[in-house]
C-alpha cells in the first residue's frame, strides 16, 4: 500500500479535527529532544479522540500501517497540537492524514491506515453506513 | 504506613526471585540517564513476574504504596536485574522488597505495599491460604 | 528517612503550585486503567515545572526518594492536575509534597526527597540562599 | 519518498543484524495488547544497537521517515526479536528494513529513512566512506 500523496499535511488549515498533548519531561531522550517513538503516541492521541466515539458496537479499529514523516525536533516543555483528517475511505478500511504542530510549526505529518475488525472473528468487517458517511464527509476537507 | 527498615535491599544475595529488563534508548531523558519514572516500571517487572502466577481467580493485586530509594544513575545501554523478596504479610496485603541492579551495583531499592482485591466488590479481600503460605515462606529469606 | 506525616496531601486547597498532564491512550495497561508507573511521571511533571526555573547554574536536582500513595484508579480519557508544595527544607535537600487529582478526586499523593548536586563533583551541595528562601516560603502553605 | 518494495521483511532469514527487547507490563494498553506506539520503540532498539557504534564523530543520525506495517498483535509477557538490514544507501541518507518477531512469527515490518547530520550545521552531510561501505555491504544480504 503506497502512501497517498498529500502536499497539505504540513498546513494547519488542512485539518478539521484537533487534539492536544502536553509534553512530558520523560518524553525526551539523551539527545535532548522528544524521542521519535513519542511522535507515534501523539498520532494515536488524535486518532482515538476522533475514532472512539464512532466505534461500532462489537468492533475495534486496528492500525495496519503508520507512515511518519519527521520534519523538525520537538523540544520540551510545550504542547503539541494534532490535526487529523480523512484521506481515503475503502470498504473496511480508511486512511487518516495527520499533522503535528508546535505553535505554527509542523514538526511531523503522518498517514495511518485503519481497519475495522469484528471482535468475534477478529477479521476485517465492512464499515457501517453511518461511519462510512462521516469518514467520507471529512475527506472533502 | 511506615516503610519497613531493611538494610539488606542493596545486596543481591538478599533476593530469592529475579527478573530482568533490557534498557531502551527511549528510557533516557534529556539529562542523559534513564528517567526516574522508569525505575517504577522496573519494579513492576519484578512484581508481575512473581505475582501474576499466584493471582487467585476473580481477584487483582493493587499497589497501595511504592517507596523508591534512588541510589545511582542508570546509563543506557545495558540491562537491569530486579531482585524481589517479601518483607511482611498481613491479612489482605503484603509488602515486597526489591533491589534494582546494574551488574553488581545496586542502583535503587524499593518497597511496595500490595493489596489483594476482589474484582466484584473492588474491595480488599483476605489472602487465600496457599498464597499466604507462599508469601510467608519468602519472608524467611 | 521516614515519610513526613501529612494528612492534607489529599486536599486541593493544600497546594500553592499546579501543573497539568493530559492522559494518553498508551498510559493505560491491560487492566484498563492508567499504569501505576505513569503516576511517577505525573509527579515529575509537577516537580520539573516548579524546580527547573529555580535551578542554580552548574547544578542539578536529583531525586533521592519517591513515596507514592495510590488512592484511586485513573481512567482514560481525562486530565490530571498535579498540586505541589514544600514539606521540609534541609541543608542540601528538601522534601516536596504532591497530590494528583482527577477533577475533585485525589487519586494519589506523593513525597519526593530532592537533593541539589554540583554538576562537576556530582555530590550534594548546599542550597543557595535564594532557592532556600523560596522553598521555606512555600512550607508555610 | 515511496517505500521500497521488499517482500522479505517478514522472514527471519532476511536479517543479518539482531537485537532483542523484553516486553514490559506497561507496554500493554487497555485493549490488552502491546500498544502500537511501542512498536516504534522496538524499531529504535534495532536501529541504535546497529548505528551508534558506526556514528561518525560530530554527527548524528536523524530519522526522517518511519513506515510501520503492523501484522499481528503482541501479547505480554514475552520478548521481541528485532531484525535489521539495509535496503538502500544514498549520499547522506540510507534506508533500513526491519522485522519484528515474537518467536517465529513476524508481528511487524518497518522501513526507516535515516539521515546523517552535522552537529554544528544541523544539516545533512555525506556519509563517510567507511560508514557507506559498511551500509552497502549489508544491502547485499
């Protein structure tokens, strides 16, 4: 699965959905900046705030692919604003686009391929119509 | 609840039970050493390896108090050996003693007060006899 | 070193200094609540926000002891308010008292013994007068 | 930058370099499995074990892109074996390929684009010949 080209993931105006994390001292590593793996946590913050209220009963969202483009270091202390949008919608999966911002600066952008799975079969299941409609609506952004 | 005086928690020979964690790059912080909160994670590693096989059905172990004495910095890379023993056994709670070691050096010692709780009532419940016997046996160490 | 008895660490009104952390999905563990080691991170958030602006040049604050009393589970999502005060001031060390709150509920209280160390000798060094005065002022709270 | 097609990143035999992490209780999240962001930490473990001994004086390795393909859940307790190889070598950057394994099962594969930067200019700098030769040698794997 190839990443979806999107030249706008570094622009705040691109994102209809926003979440925020507060940097923690322990997010830093011995290089003095926020550790690269914590960027994946910030992406998760934006994903779960958006997706958990939309989760169909008896189902889970599973991440299949994460593509993280690092653009700048994050220095403690501070906050990270996480913008989220929908880039594509498939039958049982969809792709989110995200931008991580410290003040006006884009420090990373990301794409996540999410799959809806049935908790019993643990296999992918088609997106229910209401969820699908909400996701498609956001792709227009 | 006062910590139990124990002059031996810095000595490897004191501990009958052992676990091991591998240091991770992200465990470090901007001061260049392993972040102080990760020491609590190492203590947990020793606790759960020991306690989970002993957990009575329908119950949980809940930590009520953690006392962590920091003795030396931990520098990445490396491994941490976690020694665990039992210091005291009560009706529904008990106190573990732990030592964290990098090679021969004790880098921290800890006491954890653990309470057995019933998953339904979410309240403390007496230690079953088999668990109690195992804990008491270890206090002899 | 025995913990300082303090019956007030569960009361919001006790604390002159405040910091805030946002819970992260990854703070939870397989028991469904925020992992116990993350409480140590919340304590650190309150400590560093207060102490780093007060740090004398060429020195570091080193944590010597952390005592964490767990009072209630923390459930994601939400925020944690971290109240901090000073309980005691010594020659080169001092003891902080902290309370962690989710809304009005105290979920944990903590005491941290902090030592000022000289970066060259890596040994403890007396608290400079300005720092000492600020710490003593806060013990009155 | 498009990910490099590589059908072999799920096969243990593909990787000349190996590292190992021990799962921690706190790696799990409320879904009961190891949190997705921790997979990025495992990738880092493999990268730093390989790269830090090769780091030219006055330089740093900076991650520019991480592509993580999640193939299976990781359940605590256990260990993760991290296989690393080199997929491509450029003028001042290179691409690592990695596989994460629990016993014989591939639970994730990853590609990381790494850039060598000069610590003074903080800009990319050409790979020194010795480093380049070592990286190229590994692409043959």
